[in-house]
């Protein structure tokens, strides 16, 4: 896993873990703000149909490589759009587990990021602001949810032709690139500063599976620039190696 900074090499005691689990259950219940409630695909739409491919593949015991591969005859842009939403749901659900932990308030501006890097938040006026890592995550997830909930940017209606028209524009490609980069940063912060907490809660396997799925997809479609990956290279390198091995074996078996 990513090497934790000394101040964040936290392993929950059994008593703290028990107390924290109780707070988790209350946090995951529906809230009035709904900030981190999973986003859904409306039944019968293009997004719902594409989402069904992944559910069917993984539900039938298929490999992650098979689950991320573009289904024959489908739009690559639409496939990326649907996964942007699904990966947002995964990351926001993991963060919801951590969001009530008092440990979050101990971070100052610029603290809690992967070693050697600080992600600054770009305000509406263009200024890049130094914020604590937990604040960056909250801002990033809220921003992503706002983009996805904007029907003009992420259409979810019965008109597949119109949805594909939007998904295939350069503006949408740029937006998805930004969404995937920010989701990667969310995972980077979680691994750097909160892996110990999730491990003590028994959630490390779920985190690892979600991140592996995310990285397989990003590798399949080249969605992350190398400079973005560098701070998590120790974690990412074996995942990408496994992706390539699986892909080679899959081709050899066909």
C-alpha cells in the first residue's frame, strides 16, 4: 500500500473501531443534504443499458478486464460516461465511511496528501487554494456530483442519439478527463492517510477492489496522464502489470 506519513500511520484500536462503526451506520443512512448519496441511472436509458454490461459481467464471475472492455457495437464515449458515474459512487461510498471520523479535523492546509505532492483546489475565480486533504476530497466529490447531476452535461433521457451527441463532444471528453483525475486524487489521499482506518474496519479489501477496477478502466482507455500517476506509482505499478498479464492471457485464450 502507499507509504503512510508518520503522523498518519494510524491503526485503530478495537474500542475506537467499534465506536467508529456505530457512527458509520448513522452516516450512511439517507441524509437531507444527500451529498454522498449514490447517483443512479434511470431505467430504460442509454446509461442504464451500458451500466448493465458491467453488472452482468461481474455478477457472472467475469474478470475485471472483461468488465472494463468496451462492449461490441457500443459508444466508447458513452461507456466512459457511465463509468465516471459508477466510479464516483464507489469513491463517495468509501469516503462516507470516513467522513465522520474526528481524525479529519487534525489536518491543516496542505496536509494529508501522498508523499511529495499537494493537490490544490481551483476556486471559481481561478485561484488555486491550499486546503486540508479531507477538504479536497469533499470539494472534489461535490464538484463531480454537480457535473453528473447537470442534465446538459450528463444526459440521462430516452433519446440515445441526443445523449451520444453530448458524450461525443470535445467538451465532454475534457470534463471526463478532469473527473477521472480528481477521482484518482481522492483514492491517493485515502491510501496515503486513511488506509489504516479502513483496514481496521475490515474495508481494505473493498477499497482495493474498487481501486483496481478504477485503474483497470483508466489503463484500458488511457484516461490518466503519467504525471498524475507518479505519486502513487508504488501502488499503481503492480495493478497495471496485472492488467497487462490478464489482457495477454485473455488474447492467448481466444
